[in-house]
C-alpha cells in the first residue's frame, strides 16, 4: 500500500458542486453517449451561476472546490479560462474535476468511454485542477474486469500526468464495491492513483470494517452525512466514519457532500461543517 504524502494536501474544508446542484440550477448527469447540445440547459433556473459560485464560497468561508463535469455550462476554451481566472481571483482552490460518467470496463463501449474520460482530463488541466476523479468501472469485480480497469486507469494516469493532474478514483459502483477489489487496483497502479474516499457510498453490517481497510489510500474525503426524510442528520454514523479517517492519518480536504431533503443546501452544509470542524482543527 502506498503511504499518503501528507505534504500534498493539508486538512481543510471543501465543497462539491453536487452539494449545490439545486442552487446551481438545471443539469443532467450526461455521459459519452449524450448529445453535446445538452450543455445548453446546464445552469439555467439556478440561484447562482458556476461563475458566481467562487465568490459565494469565499463568503461562506470555504476555499476549496470540486466541480462535477455536468455542471460546466460550456467547454469553450474562453469560458474555461474565465472560470479559472475567477477561481484564482477569489482564492478558491480547484481540487478536483469529478467525471461522473463513463465505464472503462463496459463490454462494448470501454474504448469509447475511455476516450471520453480522457477528454475530461484535458478540461481538468485547462481549469488548473490538482486532480480528477474518474470511475474505475461499473462492472462486477471479476479478475478479468479488474485487469481491464487497471489497463484503462494506467492510460488515464498517463494523460492526467501530462496535464499536470493527478488521477483519482472512488469506492463507487460495481467494480470498486469491495475492499479486496480496491486493494487489487491500487497495488497494481503503484502509487499513480489516489482514492476519493466516500463513506456515504457503502452500507451494510461490515461498512465500518470495509471503510477502515481502504482509508489509508484516501487523498480526499467525500464527507457525506445521512439525512432522514425529516431532515435529521445521523451524527453517530457521521462521527464514526470521521473517526476512521483520523485513525488512518488522513490529511486531505474534507469535501462536504449534502444531499438531504431540505432545499436550503447552505444550511445543510453548515450542519455538516459543524461536526467535521474538530477533525480539521482538533
């Protein structure tokens, strides 16, 4: 297992645009089979545009951001340059571009999806993102599928590194739904891959044991609390998961992920931040 370089990412708060998808307005989680014209509807009917978000984040007291690919309303070089300049002006670090679609282990479309994801790594480079998180695969974690994923991730790591971006993946979807699969992939990538550790993705009786097993790979943490339909935050689960990151020596950004029923996303983020704060400022 490759140890974490704690000099890279000091502990800090971060937010994903997913946590503000209602604030940002209309969107669609599109993939490599979508029409490019889908970008025309992104960001309409929102309270804030993506270009306005950096200033709002700065006022909220958070200076690190992750952007979901489908929240970008344009891939035009001029727009990407403007967004990068806005982030820099507001002193907002773009930690990661989250590529939330594509399946590099798909039995028919793996090469198409690999090329599509590779194009997003170029976007990450243009935006000045430090990292980009991609999906390792949606197939079952068979030995063959794991090797297909490793082969594809190596190619993506080559592209990412050429853009000055570090490649990450996440304990998400079928391929990386088990600790053993994550160990297999990370050991073969030999330090060229980071883990976006999302403790809201896994559940079941072995959840905490499984998360503990993979936590040492974590370079970012998607810090997602569970909210009931009555908007009650499960603080016991949240704290237990946060304790796992502390025990593993985690030193990256805690990216607050809010997906609760209350449409006031800033309120939900504030509630999560209050619980996470002692892990950043012990």
